[in-house]
C-alpha cells in the first residue's frame, strides 16, 4: 500500500485544538438544546471513529463490524439504567420482561445491578469480544478483504441474534434509556443531557490522548509496520497476531464507550446500531477526515454527521446520493482525507490551478516507484 | 422427509450459488470484493419486473409465457453493462488497493439503491438502453474504421445516438406502461407465468415449480461458465491472469480486457441471480442485501482457487441452513436428549441458523484458513 504516514505539524494541531475546545465550551450557550444534543451524540461517535482509525489508519485492518462493539457498549449502559430504575415494576426487573412472561432477571444481567461493574462492562465486554473474535481470525493469517467481509458477516450475525431475542434483551424494540433514572433525575431531562455533553467532550479528549499514546513509540511503529508490510514484521521476529489482537480489542473498547455515550444521549439502544450501513459509515468518517491522523477521525465523525443531519432535514432523498458519491470521491481523489490533503501538496496545487500562486521553479521531490511495488500488491 | 429437506437445502444453495459465482470469479481474478454485487442482483430483479410488464403490452402478449426466459438474458446484459461501466470508471483506478475498492463499491451500491427509489423505472430502462448502445455501438465498426483518426468522432456520435435512443425508449415505455412512469420506493411483485406455478411430484414428494426452475437456471449458469472458462480462448486468458497476472501480462495477454470481461460476466451472473430472487419474493431496493452476506460466506468458505469450492460451499451452507433453521434435526432424530433438543430448538429459526452457520464457518477456518480449495502457490503474500 502506498501510503505515507501523515504527521500534522505542531502548529496546525494546536490551532485545530484551540478551535475545537473553544467550540465545545461555547456550544452549550449558543446552540439550542436539540442541536446541542445532536452535537453530543456526534462527539460520542468521534470516539468510535478514533478506534477505527487505530485499526484501519494505523494497522491496515479494515473492520466493517465495529457496530457490534458499539452496540454492546450501548446495551450494557442501557441495561444498567433499566435495572436501577425498575423498582416500581413487578419482580423488580425492567418492564419489558413482563411482556414476554419472564419473571427472573436472566443470570448474565445479574451483575449489572452494580454501577461499578457496569462502568467496567461498558468497555471491557466489547474489548473482550473483539479480542476473541480478532484472535480467532488473525491466528490464521486471515487478512485484507477476507477480514473485512468476515467482520461484516459477524456484524450481521450479531444483528440477527439481538433482533431475535425478545426474552433476553427486548429484541427488535431495543432498550429505552430516556425514562430511566440517574442520580434521582430522568436521563432524558435537560440537566442530565447537559452533563452527558460535557462528559462526552471530556472523554473524546481523553480518548484522543490515549490513542496518541498508543500509536506513539515502538508499539505504534510495529502497528504501522504491520500495515505496510506484515511479512517483514513477522520475519523480523515480532508476532503480528498479538499486536493485531491488542489493537483490535482497544478499538472494540473505544467503540463500547462510544456506544454507551451515544445510547444515553439518543435515548435508546436497538439492534439498528448493528446494521451494515452504520458500521461502514464509521469507516468513511475516518476516510474523509484523514486516516492515520487521529484528529481527522474526530473531525470527520462530527462534521459528516452534522452534514448528514442538515442535508437529510432539507432533502431527505439526496443524502444517499451524496454519501455514495463521498465514498467514491474520497477513495479515488482524496485517499489521505481532508487533513492529509491540507497537510500535503493539496492547497498549493489548488492555488496554482486558480493562478493565485506562482509555480515552483525547482523540481519537486520525485516520486520514484519501487520496482517491487507492483509485485508486492498482488 | 429426508428428500424434502435435501431439496429445500439445494434450492437455498442454488440461489446462493448463482449469486456467489460472479462474486467468486471476480474475487479470484482481481482480489476485489464487490459490495455492489447485491445491488446488481437487485437490478436483475427489477429487470425481470420491467420485462414482465413490457410483455403484457398487446404486441408481445402472445409470448407472455416466455418472459422469464427472455428476462434471464436481458438481466445478464443489463447487470453486465452496469458492471462494465463500474469497472471502467471506478474499479480500474483503484487497482491494487482492495480495501479502497470495497469502500468505493459500497458507495456505488448506495447510489444504485437510491437510484431505483427516486428515478421512474421507465427512464431507468432508457438510461440502461443508452448505456448499452453507447458502449457497444463503436465496437461494431470494422477495425479499419477504428484505426482511422476520426474514430473519436464515431465514438462521440454513437453516444449521441445512444442518448437519443435512451430518451425515446424511456418516454415510449413510460407512456405505454403506466406502472413504470412513477418513481416509488415500494416493493414490486413478479408473478410467475402459469406454467411455472404449482408443483411437480417426484417420488411421492411435491416440489414447487419455481424452485425447480431456479435450480435449472443455476445448473445452466454453472455449466455455461465452466465451459467458458475451460474451453474458450478468453476463458483460458482469465484463468491465466487469475494464476499469475505479471506473467500473463508479459506473455501478451491484455489484462485490461480480461478485467473488463470478467467483471462484466461476474456482474451479469448477479443479474441472473436477480431473476431467481425475483421469483422467490417481492422485489425492493434492499433485496440484494438479504443475499449478499450469504455470498460472502460462500466465498470465504469456498476459497478462490476453484469453482468447485464455490459449488460445495453454497450447497453446504444451503443444506445446513435448512437443517438447522427448520429444526429438521429433531424430526430426523425425534428422541434426542433434552438439553440437545433445547439447543436445536433455540437455533430453529432462519436468523438463528445464520448465527450457528457463522460460528461453524469460523471454527472451520481454524483448520483450513484459506477455504475448501485454496489457490496453491509459494508466495509469502497472497
């Protein structure tokens, strides 16, 4: 794969961060409640996008099944909220169980009575599931397109499972969190939602620092090595399976956190979180923002989702066309994403085209193709 | 009982097979998974619907019974042409980066889905007609004309003719078939002609005729594609490029032409699968999505080295789906111990059968990571 590792200059990163933080601080006072809630949701999606960037942008694993871990996190959070606010219902269990004649809480939900366990479960369970699935697949050196379609198949399988199990998780209806209680207040109420917004914003920044720490140093170098030439990493004596499994479960954990935050802010978790289009969209946020740049993942997730909600409000039918076009455009014309384009020769080329900037007279750096490049890609 | 189960399994498997065949051939040759394959199937299904309505016109009414046969060929051409266009415009640019191709084809699939939702089918038909004419009209001229410098004008004018023909036929169809003149996101139904309704009795078991028809379509497609790959010159070239692209290129095989041809055939097969799908249920913009994951499973399980892998994998998955999904294990072995029978019952729905089959495939891959019939080679990377 011909793909340079992108490095944002310190100055650009700083400017972008100042802008982001200024926006987040100002948002609650300038945006109406509805939009603020939307922004909170999109910020939580930025966390799953960071995970996708870690596995795709840095390690070269294109997972089309991040929705599994996203939804698992969401279900853990929603179930905790449902159980803690179920005291007025018969048998002290969430209301929906009564509809299907279930009298006792299924045993695997029992630990979710504890808030501390639930807080851990939100990211540990998705990470464990991702780690197991990843290990089973990576162990056999399944990679590339095979890996992608296996994750997509896994996604569909989880969707089918969650959709069909009314008695355990309310099936296709999903779990509502809007009317549950937290700290003695309704989760859907404005004050709690405002709190979740701040919490999400903080966690996005924390997740960014964490991802930054992960890709820094030798661990990150090996990830990039796996992306660019896995056999060489293996021949050098490293075990790619281990690294791939670790990074895949980290991405799973991030997806879980993101799913939980998204659930409490949108008021419901349902198997719809595991549909195929949603998981592929996560990839396109990263692709548009600039894969291999962590900031790009955050920006891509927030901006594309905001654009989506604006466009679908105005012209509902056109979003599919725009999104489809975006997929094609970004892989053919902007493989490094918007941030990558802005970092590279992009802006200067554009200005030259418009005649606003003089052409450089010296030779630009020649891109000499390695002769083995073509063979390697086979 | 057993025969019944086997037949159902084979029927499910043959839909999977005809749908996965095209996907597997393209994947074997170019290493590209076409996420728009399901949407090409959908185009095939809609083609059947349009053909059916056109055969209801007074002029063609006497031949109405033959419309299914005609639509197989039409669907092959329609999906094939859309596939060729897709290859020439998008996939060729992304050669060597399969993951990017995956994303781009997903974009194409979104566009195709929205296309059938928001464009009246009559004009869609017109567009397809102009695509067919525009792509193929230049190739009917003799090579002498092709080599002359004015050939680009010939190409240009044939696209103008194509556009005119498309607009005219679109208008003609929309004025004569009112059902096709409005865009709608609703599902449509294809009704089988009278000779395909009902059942046939073989060995005391009744088989629905539509399912038999699908099995026959699959059989013919598989035989045709095997003959093509093994007997014709282009088939040989395709096999050569599949085995070693650089070496074939060095020996003078035009890999570019092979790519277009293979992609066209693969997409055309998706169209044929679409005809089969339209006979099973109603046709909507999302119809392809229901089958596509099954096709992926077939490709993963079967490996890319051999068509036999695809065949075994699809029938295997088909029969397993029926065995697990319909809970037939219980009827074969009625006095199963209780815990086992509870498990069987738990998985005895179509969606839970998928869960089980996925688990089985992941277990299978632990032993044979490259599928049933892997491609042999000594490359480190493959």
